[in-house]
C-alpha cells in the first residue's frame, strides 16, 4: 500500500484548516470537496476497478441522506443510528439490484443504473408525506457523536476530512486485497477471470454494495452538515458529475478519484465569478482535460511528471514487485 | 510647557477618535443578495437583481443611506437549495454583509433559515411560500404575497361566479406543490370541492393526458398552479382539447412571456397578480399608483418589460433602507427590530404593515384579480 | 375511458416520434464509433433555437429551418473534428466525458447567445386542433409524425441503398474488417456526426412549435432519446425508432392511466424490465464477447 502518499495527503488535509481557519473557501468548499471525494472513491471502486459504469450513484447518496433526515426529524432517532439504518437500506438495495443489473454490459448497464437513479429521484420528489417533496426536509438536528455535537463549519471540516481519509484508506486496502485483485481481473477480462476460478458475479455484487455504502455514508454526513436535504442534490446531473469526477481524476486510481472530486468541486466554485460564462468555460475545460489527458488528471499528470523526471535522470526505478496489472488497467504509484 | 503638551495630546486624541468615527461611518452598508440567476427560475432572479442594482445606484448617487454608500454582493443559487446555503455562508462569512435579501424561491429560502438564525442576521425573502413566515421566525421576513393569499383570491373569485367543483393541475416544483397544499387546505373554507388532482413534470412537453382526464371529470373550472414554461403548455393543450372551462393560473405566470407562449389560448385566463401589471388601470386616488408607475417607468427605461418579481426586490430594498434610516446604523439586531416595525410603507406589492406576528405585512387586498384579454392584462372589478 | 385511451395513444405517438428521431441520432454515432454522444440533445436544441433566431432576424420559415439545420450540421462536424478526433484511441469512458463536456459547452453557448427565456416557433400550419373522433390532434403533430416517417425512411434508404450508408453500417458490424475493405473510418465518423446533428436539428425544428425551446431544452430530450436507443438496441437505427415510439406511448399511458406524477418512473421501470429480459435491447445485436 502506498503509505507515503497517503500520509502526505493526510498531512495536507490537516494543515489547511490550521493555516486558514477562517477562510470560507478552505473550510466550506473544502468540506464539500471532501464529501465528493468519499463519493468518488466509492464510485471508482465500481467504475475503475470493476469496470462497471454507474449513472445512478446519486441515488445511494440520496438514500443515506434521506434516511438520516427522515429518521432524525420525523422519528427522533439518534444520528448515528439513522446513519446505520441508511447504510443498511442502501446496502440491501444494492445487493438486491446487483445480480440483475450487473448481468448487463456497457451502455445497457449505464442505462439501467440511470433508470434506477431516475426512479429513486422521482420517488423522492413525489412521496411528499415522507420526503417533504420538491422542497425537501429542513431542520435536521446536528449529528451527535457519543456526546460531542458537531456544530459549525470548522468542526464539520474535521469530521468530513476524517471520513474522507478513512474512505481512501479503506479503498487502498481493498484494491490491494484479494478482492481487489479479483476485481481487476474481472475488469481485464471477465471470461478469463471466470476461468481462473473467480466468482465474478459475487465479486461484482460485493463491490457494488461497497460503493453504495460509501455513498450512503457520505449522504448521512451531508444531511447533518447542511441541516437540509432536497431532491435536487440527488438527480441525474449529480450522478453524471460523480462519474465525471472519477474519470477526470483517473480511472482505477483511488487518489485519482479523490483528486478529480476535489478539482471539480473547486472548479465549480471558482467558475462562479464568470456568471453567464460559467457553463461555457466548464464544458470547454472538461473537453480539454479529457482530450489532452485521456487517462485523467491525476494519472496523466503523474505520468507526465515521471517521464519528465526520468528524462532529467531522476525518478524511481520501476518497482518490480508491483501488484497484478491487467491489460488496460493502471496501477498508479503514490501521488507525485 | 506641560499644559501645552497636554493640550496637543488631547487634541490628537480627539482627532483620532473623530477620525475613527468618520472611518467607521465611511464603512459601506453591505447588502447580500442570493438569487436564482440561472436555471428554470432565472426569470425570477434576473429582474430582482436588475432592480436592486438600479435602485442602489440611484440611492448611492443621492448620497447613500445615513451618509454611507450601499454595496451589493450578489450570488447565484441556480435554484439549487444546497447552492443557496453555500451562497449565504459565503455572503455572511466572507463578504460580511449586514443584511440578506433573497432567495428568489421558497426552496432556497427555507434551506438557508438555519444558517441565518445561527448568524443572527436579518433576512428579507423574495419568495412566496407561506411556510417562510408561518410559523414566524425571528430573523426572517418576506415581501411577496403568500401562496395562501393567491389561493384565497382564486377561490373567492370562483365563488363569485358560482363555480364550486374544481380540477387541479400542478407541476413537480416546490412552488407548485406548496400551492397545491394550500389549495387543498383552503377548499373547505370556501365550499370548494376538488374533483380532480393531476400533476405533471415541469419539463414535460405535453399535458394532454392529464387534461383529458380532467375533461372527463365533472369539474367546472381548472386551476393550474405552476411556474415556468409548463403553465403555457397546459393552457395551449387545454385549448387543443377543446376545453371551454374557465382556467385559472397562479401569480407564477405574471409575465409577458406567458402571454406570448400561450398565444391565443391565454384569452380569458384569470389569475391573481400584483397591481404592477395593471398600474395604469387603477383609479388615480389609489395610493399605490404613483409608486407603481414610477417603478415601471424606471425599470422599463433601463431594462425592458417590467416583472412583478423585480417589484418584490424593490419592496425588499425599500423596507431595508427605511429600517436602516430609522435604526441609524446597521447593527443586525437593531435592523431586525426596525424591519419588524415597518408600517405604512407603500411598495409595489401593496402597503406593508409588519408586526411581530406578521412578517409579511400584506393582506389579500394587495392582490388583484386580473384577466388576460387581447394579449394584455385587464383588471377585474 | 376508451376515448381517452385513443387520446393518450395519439399524444404518445407524437411525443414518441420525437424520442425516435433523437434516438436515431444516438444510434448513428454509436454505430460509427462505439461512443454515446451525450451532446445529441443539444443538436436538437440548436436546431430549434437557431431557427427561432433566424426567423426573428427576418428570414422566412423554410429558409430559416434549412439554414439552422446546416449550421447545426456544421457544429456537429466541428465537434467531431476538434473534440472527438484528437481523442481517438482514448478509453470509451473518456470520450463519453468529452461529449458530456461538449454538451455543457453548447448549453453555455446557447445561454450566452439567447439568454434564459423560453422561445416558441409558430406552428407550420396553424394551431386549430383537428378532431379525430373524441380525441384531438394539433396540426403540428401531423408534421412531426410525417416528418419522422420521412426521415426514418430516408435513413433506411441511406443505409440500404447508398455506398456511404452501407459503409457506415459496415463500420458498426466490424471496424477492422471495414478498414480492410478500404472504408475510411475517420470519414465515416465525420459523416455520422454530421448526419446525427442534422437529424437532431430537424427533430428540434419539428417539435419546437409544440414544446418550448430554451438553452436547457436538450437535456431531457437527450435523456429520452438515449433511452429510446437503448431500449431498441444500441446501434440498431430502426430499433431506436421503435424504442422511441414505445417509450412515448408508455409514458403517455402511464400518465393517463396510472399516475401523472410517477410517469417518468413508470417509463424507466419499463426500460429496466426490457433490459432485464433482453440485456442488449429489443433488437440489439447479440454481442459475442471476444475472449
């Protein structure tokens, strides 16, 4: 496991609020980026390592958020219990859906996940008695973590940063584990993986459930942080944006996914100054990055850097004991 | 020598103190506006921002308010409630505004209320939902009529025409749904029976299926509580199906673009509207008339056709400015108290009389029933 | 009830033909490049908005429509040349993100050019509804149905009787084999994008008098068109047409008979059901996986 990079990243995440405790951009936008990172890292396990496209991931995000929202406001459940309930619901649904959906391939799979996402969104909008309808639910009580109530932007930054680091750590562990290797085998060639004796269906199901759990977890945190949820945050556009984050950062790279999430979140905030030109620039940037760095920002820049360093005579020797690297799947090193 | 030293010292101290006072008095008044400038509700935020900019420029040109210039900080929520929360946080924490005007939609407004209450900053909302001020929230006020008033106006007009069975058709937006809730809630009070209750998606291109069902019911009138392009589609589809029942719209369509898009089908459609659109038809003795005409003239000379949503922004700004003048400074708690004491302020939406229990200060008289006739608005008696 | 059913069907077929046309565009590009072009909905929007703009500038309707279609085809070709071609060889997912970026870009351009308002094209032959028994139809719907039929037949003819059309089909069956036979795949790609853009633009112009156009009009249409193409079997142009009609009718029936609020959910449930029983769509090629 690439520990050096992870610790470096963690140090940066901890350092930022200490240097800029009152900066809106760092604390509030940073927290938002952190949540997106958790979502992207979870989605990356599905898209990057298992090679399954999902255009409905926002649905699981929404499930976690609404579970927390509904159970704490209408039934008075404690926050942590509601969070667990959200995880349970999302995980169960993912497990039930996995078998039939994951039989599909490519664009058909994309469509099926898209359809699932739309159905969940429609229910969130229409089932007004439960979900508060299009105007959502407000007044969600603050999250209580065994005595400590999380209140204020700085505290939320801390909680989300910790959750994000946990998610990245889990993902890195998973990728390097037996399950991770099985997944990459599946991504490379499902048939070959089956021939090797890997139960591909169960591997794919498991990663689907895990990525759903990541999303639901992020959803619950989101609900308490905002004290408000509405269906607008869980629609198709959000699902597409999540996939964009994963691909932008670099498929099959945990840090890439986190990178893409943070980059895109910052970009959206930064572009706001352009007002009416925001959409135009946003689209142009997306196209430009994908055209010139088709492997994604993180992976692409990493490669460029490594090539540059090697040309200058620096850089590491190729690690001969790298883990299984199947065709077409990158196994990137630590962040540059 | 010593007395001379003391004299110069005290003179210096006095100058310093005086200078500080002047410096703080020179601090601009910062107003934060979070509006929907893009997205499906952009037709709300756009005239609102233009109105704010125009009148703030005017006030600054005349020397500002309490001797200080007004600085407007605006932020686009895109109609996304989460973005509204981010906007408000930025306005409060980074831009350090003294007062908030916005959101353009009920959804945006409700989403930011926790943050506003935590920051203890007054908020004047430009949205219509009754839940914004009912139950009353200490720091939250609003300027447009509530959707409950709109529904009351529609039902009163129906009773006058002897129609009691209505069919509802609403969209999936927040405005639509809270209007629908009010329609259900007030129906028994006016003796109205709801015999059909259809919904559509705000992006839908065709509502003939829902209208066919309404046609087959025994409804005597149709109420479409919607916003955006959908009500125009509903109106045209109703004509296409040959439905001759009276069609009522909400104040969400008080705009020239609705008349243009609905075309000939809009003839005879009735809706509650702020008096702004029929300002010329008001009797001269009406105290609102001069204010309305002045606003209309100024907006139209600068930007084009006037919109009632811009009028709400005008009201919000005027209430805020009057409160600042009465308070003498921009201490947030003092400002809030003065806003609550707004009385007799003639605005575009009506005459405002706020109380601790009533944070909108309008009554249903401020709404007028109008009818679309020959492509323009006609005030109904 | 039966009379209303007829009305629902009529509405469904009208809306369905629109989905069919958009889906056709998706199928064409997919055939030539294995890529789903998420900017397809924007081609539809551009066709409508450009026509409205040109009409406003004083051009007569047929000329405006023609010019708008031509301009949209140009946009499609430019998109292919500057955004897709430089990325040939990149993973499919990356190319999809490029088309998503292109869609956002086009939407942003439309926002700058024409603002946030909704615009309407006047109906081609008036607004007087046509009575068909107890149901009514707008004259414009006839234009939509007729136009769709003509375009579909045209595309069919193109694929079955013309050289470039057959070459395009060959690309979809087996790109390498097509190249071996001397077909210039790059040119085929350009042709596909241009054709899809043109089809999209025409669909937009046909439907603009019924719906309203704005810079965001392409999003929903793109989504429904994509669904139509998938249901029919990705890559099968006629399948996309059938898929579109089915989707439109089901949506209308769902709204009319079950619940208007949940109609989108019902439509997508149908799509999911189709995919569960036919993983490659109703008429899709049965994909043989290369081991």
